C-alpha cells in the first residue's frame, strides 16, 4: 500500500485454501468499491490491497474526546471472511482502553466486535469500520460479559483478595447458597465494570489533551512545511537531507548505502542525514511549542526529564514517512534480525541536555527495535554517547566506544544495545530520537530472546554500570 494507507501488516492469515481466498477477495473488493462510491461522512478513504488487508482513514464522532484528528486503521481479513470478524489494528498513536500499545484492538473491544459480528446475519468491512467509529472512537462504555469476568477471576491468585476478586475463584465455585453466590457475582461485575470505566475515562482524557495540543498548534506553527500535506501527498523535501544521503536513497542499492555508512563500533553505525537548515527549523519549531504555556507537554520517556514528544505536536505523520520511506532501508540492511526490514511504527521525540536540565543519562537500553539518533544542536562540549554491548550478550557491560555527536549526523543501533549519555561539560545539546518498532518482530520469539538479559559479566567496565538498572551497581562502582 502507498504511504497514505500505511504499509501492509506482515502478519497476515496463511492463505491455505484457494477457494476461500478468491471468495474473500471478491467480497472485499465489492465492499470497498461500494464504500468508495457511497462513503459515510466520517470515512476519508478506504483501500484494499487485493489480498488480506484493508486500510482506512476515518474521523471520530463530533462529541467524542477522540474527535479532531484522522485515524488510520488496518483490517486484516481472516481466511473465512466475512464469517469471521477482521482483526483491527490502529496504525497511528491512540490511547484507548481497548487498544494495546502496538495498536491492536484487544480485550473488551475485540470481544464486543466478535459478539456483534456473530449476532448479525450480514456483516462486512462497513460494519467493522462503523464499529471502530461508533464504539471505539465514540468512546462508548462496553459492558464486561460475565464469562470474561469469570475467566479473569479464575486466573487471579487465590491468595490475593481485593474488591474485584474478594474471594478465591474456587471458594466462589464451592458456595452452596445460590442467592449469595449470584449477589456476590453481580457485585464483583459491577466493581469490574467500574474499574474499566475509570480506565476508559482516564485514557480518553489523555487523548483529548493530545488532540488539543495538535489542533491548537496547527495554526501557531512556525514552519507549516514541517508538518506535511496529507491531501496532496507532500511530505519530506529533498533540500532537508544531506546530499550524500539523498543520493544513496535515490539509488537504493546496498553499495550506495554502505558508501555513506561509518562503522563506529560493532553494531553501531552513523551516516549523514539532515542539513543544518533543517536541524534549525526543527529546533525552532520545538522551542516555539515549548514556549506556549497552555499547550500540553509530556516527558519523552521514563528517563529524560526534558524534551518533547514530537508525535504530540502534529509531526507523527511526517515521522511515519521518515521511518518507512527513508530510514527503514538502512535498518533492513544493518539489522534484519532485529525487525529492521519490517519497522512500521515509532515513538519520536526530542531530548535536551545542558548543565541546567538533564546533564547526562544513565546506561540503559531503548524501548525500540532500531534506534535512530540525530544531533540537532552542536553548541556543546562533552555529552559523549557511550556504547557497551547488547543486553542479551555476556559482554553487555564491556565498553565499546564513546561516540561524539555531529550536527545532522545520525547514529543507528538496535534498541537492546546498551548505551548512555555522559555528562555535558558546557553548552546545550538537542537530538531527535526515533524509536523504530516492528509489529512483526515484537510478536516473535526472537524479540523475547533479545530481551532476556545475559549473565552479568564480572567485573564490568565502570562506564557501563547503570545506577538505575544494575542491582549490583553499589558492589562494583568505584
């Protein structure tokens, strides 16, 4: 699919039955054609890839806390579609009580969709999109079915009693007083639904705050071109990229890419990416946003106290394009075993270092599959980026290199590569961080294995110790 629709989900049904496949294709093609001719007023676009995936961009109901920005969704059609509901994944950032961090509609949302699907004799892509619009983006309450609650109760440790599970599940089953048993079940379900309602309201308010920031800032931004133009398919400009990078990207051959790559250490590479002019534009834009007190601002991650999540100011779509169109070829070349070939979503943010803000950053690994780190402001001394080993290797506390940032240059490594920012001596440093993530890789055994910490090497190099993450920090710190 083109960039407006997103990239196909690499995890799709295994097409074993040719007849089922043809029936699904014919059904989906007819449905999408009808939707295109007579779309609901909340549907911006819909596209079918001819195989197992349908993409759509839709809006939320006017009175919903999710109203104000478009939502990109992906429907994966099962082999026996339309008899089985499609699998739904949001391809944009959303905080919703039935949507996982990866964008999957799970839990109560999935249960409710399947119930609606099974209760109707006719259903299709329009029904799935209507469910997304009316129920999910409409922020409707979804009652917890009794069987779902009982399943949760059965898995809850019997020794841990609380309002939601006041007695052990077996104790509940053994009750002989049917009236008391039914009363207890109803009381517990009410508590359970109340907890879900609280979570729903909390997450929708977070999203409403984010939308407020994006919508409000859209008329206040310094450089509108930085935010792209979805309607005319205009995104990144050639003049924002270094000439060497642009030439390699246009050639798109391994020899061209390797010609611009510098191997800084094992598993750590750098390459020229942005011009000084683009770096200044982005920094000025971030400063402009930060200077408006009424706009919401959130920490980039659990370790950086200063910076800004640029997905939250309206730049998420541009970062989608940057990752998928421009950066993923490099990740595919260097890190195919870590999801580099299938990066399809991201967490993008600015970090800032100075003597008066964050002066350093403890040794850590990233919540990414592949990290791209670009320097935007180089008026500083110190603040070297120290690399040690990968989390799942025995040498993950052995120092490899201390990298010195250069304006517009990107350093790239896998997320489990242990690293930390040393103390800044003077001036200020700002960097754009793109945490590239792969849905396919994160649902694989390889991902779990890469996040299994290897046995601690003794003694560790001092520079590789982490006060935050190493339980034996006090033992080894000199």
